[in-house]
């Protein structure tokens, strides 16, 4: 039987300014408090049950990568220690330790910066139709899950509702300016390259990932989450075979289960059984341990 997941947070005395599918965000003037819950969404619907400890795994991975890439680009992380946070946080009786980040507040740029090293997901579908991805022509004959000749930068819109939309680099330039777009592209490719190299040493393939950036004055900073199972596609290198979509270290187990049901993918969500919750939890804990050597304490 799984343990209870933290589904929502309530911190008396602090203003909750956003509640996303996974994260609760509180206003601290020039800073923000980001709490990563154990909520689980699939097909844009938040499930009735979460994955115990998932928020801590996502936070631990982001913190690891923030430190690992800070020489490439500054990031928004100030602290993950509750001792550095307001008294309202320290005195809260909810499970906030290990899942809470105190971050600098910036103006988030309205694009998702996606880097693909392998052909999968929406990129593979677009390739089958057009022979390229986001306006980038690719060689003929590439297979599903095949390694690309070199990583490509394929931005998307950042939708507040519904799905993000893949866009060309030219359209990204129109949205945020050509100079800024070029900087984000180069930074994103550098971060991905650093992450992919580290992951492959651990027997993991980083197929693709997405980054978000913000501005503090004239400074570009990396924000949100970094190379987690929610923002990336991780495969076991030993199980990878071009032409076949490999299992990924994320919530695909939940999606696969839901596809077996007679569900219209609209709220309310169906109940997720313990077996599916436990298997999904194991996938998250495994990728944390393999990439960082850390064990989740949940």
C-alpha cells in the first residue's frame, strides 16, 4: 500500500498566487516560494491520487542540475533549507521539507526552450509529416527513438491553458527578439549537452528536455525545473533500440493504464490503483538515484 501523497499546500500567513498541475507558488515580494506537491496529471487532468514523494524527487533533481549547470547560466534558486525561509514556512505542519524552494523572482519569458537529441514524441510525428521538426530539415530515413545527427533546438509557445505549440526559431525571434532568442538557443544546447554527457555516464539517455528562462533586469536566469522526468524524456541505455519507443522514467505507466480504460480524458479522473502508483513511484526514485546517487527519503 502506498503512503499518503501531499496533494495541496496551505501555508497560513502567505499568499498563494498560483496553483499549477504540480506546484503551489507563494508570494514573498522579490522572492517566490515554490512547493512541489505530489500531484499527478495525465492528459491535462489532475488525478485523484498523487505519487508519494514525487515532489521531493523533482525538487532534488532540479537542485542537482541547477548546481551542475550554474557556470553555464545563473538560476533562480536561493535556498532549499527551511531555516532560510519565513517563519510561516518553518512553523507549518505540512510536509514541506525537501520539496520547497526559495527563488528569485523574475519575468518569465513566454517560450519553452526544447532541445531534442533523439526523435520521439511530437517531434517524430512532425518528422513523419514534413521531414523535419520546427522548420529544421532532417535526414531521410530516421527511425522512432533514433539518435539525431546532432541535438536540435525546437522552441514552443508557453501556453497558460491547453497544449504548447511547436514553433520555428523565426517565430521565437518575433516573440522575444532575435538577440535574446539566440542566447536562449545557445544556452539551452549547452545545458542539454552537459546533461546528456552526465546521464550517459550513468547508463541513461536524455532523449529531449525543455527549459524555461526569466529575466531579472538584463540577466537571463534558468527557472522552474531542470531535466526532471516531468520536463524530459529519460531512457535506459541498455533497453534503447532505434525503431522502438523505449519505456521512460516518468509517469508513462499511468498514461498506459488510463489508455486501457473507457475514459473521455475529461474531469473527473478515474481512480488510479495502488499497483500503478507504486510502479510509477519506483520509476521516479530510480532515475533520481541513477543520475545523482541520492535516495528519496519518502
